[in-house]
C-alpha cells in the first residue's frame, strides 16, 4: 500500500515537472519571437503550449499591421504540430480581397487574450 502511494506521488510530480518544462520551452520560444523576430524553428508543439498554460497565439498582418489573438485550442491541427508550421496557413481577414489574403507573422504566445478583436461594422453603416 505504501508503494502505491509513493507511485501516485511520483506520477503526479512527473506530470507537474513535464508541465513546467513545456511552459518553460514555450515561454523561451515566445521571448525569442517577440524580442528578435525569430528564429521560428524549432518551436514547441500546440500540445506543449496548451499543457504549459500558454493558450493564445498573437499574430500581426504583414500588410495592414492588424494584430489578433488566436486560441490554440480552436486550431484544427494535430496537437503534435509545431507552432511555426501554422504561420503559412494563417491569413489576414481584415485586408482580404477576394481569394487573396496577405500572410501574417507570429508575434508571441500568451496565457490570455491580449489583443481585443476588432469590432465588425457592416459596410452600409457609418463608422
């Protein structure tokens, strides 16, 4: 019975250590991206970021400089996908023209949404 208790305790400590390691790796990558603009590779995976508590990805449009925060849990990719691979598939909605939309660049990872979403205004209404 004592061995079972120690095993449970050891398993819980291992989970906690893995979570702290995932967070440290994600924070280090985020600091490199925000401070130096890269390198984007190697990057943590979506699962590592979520396990570490950094669930939002802040991006900026290359053309109009609009910033947005995207929830990582809502991205439809496998959890073992590296964050840098998302950059090619993310496009700006603000300055899209027809089927063409400019790419975005990744700024950083955050715990909570830091950029408020822009208010959508119907084209017929006054701004």
